[in-house]
């Protein structure tokens, strides 16, 4: 089990004041990592940090907007100066603005690209420089089932998550010689705030409950195993991959 031990490692998880990001941060912390939570809402972020600290985990908070290039650079510098060098980066911050493609306004399109793609690049670049200098690091991007498949009203989100898949591969190729592994997790349909509109629609809720082979929504804690694996030495020769945690959705016609 020592292969999965993260003791002494520092993990920055973007978009982790709630939802899947907070669940993964908690999982990394329980595996031994020192975690740095990120979000834009300082109050909610501090509450999340306090909750983890209350469990006996070492947790820090870093409020910044992943779409602000300068803020990302400054925050990473502060973390590495005041907390510790970042060994693990989880690019989880994301946004999904639903709408038919022919009606999707430019602002909604750009917002999804800014958070889901630019934010991943800005954080990876800022953290990656230190990882390159230390010749070690783990970058975990949060892709999606929609990195491979699409459905109506999700044109912007699917396009952005497809870009995350290819950014994962591109960084893995460039940073492999520096002993940096870059991978992604592709969640299927999980019980989160982002999927609440689907669960509120009886037809869509039933579709999700019957379509995948496992016949149910994913539980947030079911992402933790993949995150710990990709953050640990257990995945030391795994890079450029997307691990789909989707209940078998993509395997089924």
C-alpha cells in the first residue's frame, strides 16, 4: 500500500470549495497529502478548509480565479513560498452552461472555454515550471465523459472537455522527460450540483439511471481512488491517459 501513500506531498486542487473538487481534496488528504484548496468565494473556501482541518487533515486555502493568468501565477508563487512546493496539481475548476448550439451566446461560449480550458493551461503552466525544475510532479486534469461523446445542449462544455483531453496528452508528451506524469479523470454522470438540473428532469434522471451498465448515478467519493492512484507512485509509468470513471457508459452501445 506504500505505492499509494502521499505523506509529505503537497496537492493543489482547483475548484475545491465544494463538490467533486472537495471530495477529491479530502481523499488526497486522507492518503497523507497536505492539501491546498482553491475557489473564488473566500467564505466558502475557508469553511471547506476548516472542515478538512477538523478531520485532522492539513489544509490550506488559496482564493484565486483560474481564468486570471496573473492571479494564478501569483497564487502558485505564494503557495510554494508559504506552504510547500506543489507536487500534485488537480485541475478541477469547471463550468457548464447549457444551451442549444444555435442559441448559445458568445459570452457563454467564451466563459466555458476560459474556465475549462484556459484555467487548466494557466494552472498547469504555473505549477509545471517548478515541477520541471524539481524533475518530478503529477498533474491530474478533470476531463469528462463528454471528452468522448456529446449530447444536445452541451456543445460548449463538450468542446472544452475535448480540449482538456488533448491538452492532457500534449503536456504529457512535453513534460515526460522531466518525470512529470500528466493524466486526466473523465467522470460520467455524478451526483453533484452541476448535474442537479438533469436530476430535476424526470426523463433525464431515468435516462441516466438506466443507460449505463451499472444503472445508477456515480457517487462523488467514487472518484477518490482514481485521483489517489494518479497522484501516487503507483502511476509512475502512466502518462497521457484519460481514466473514465463512468460506470461503463463508454463501453456500452
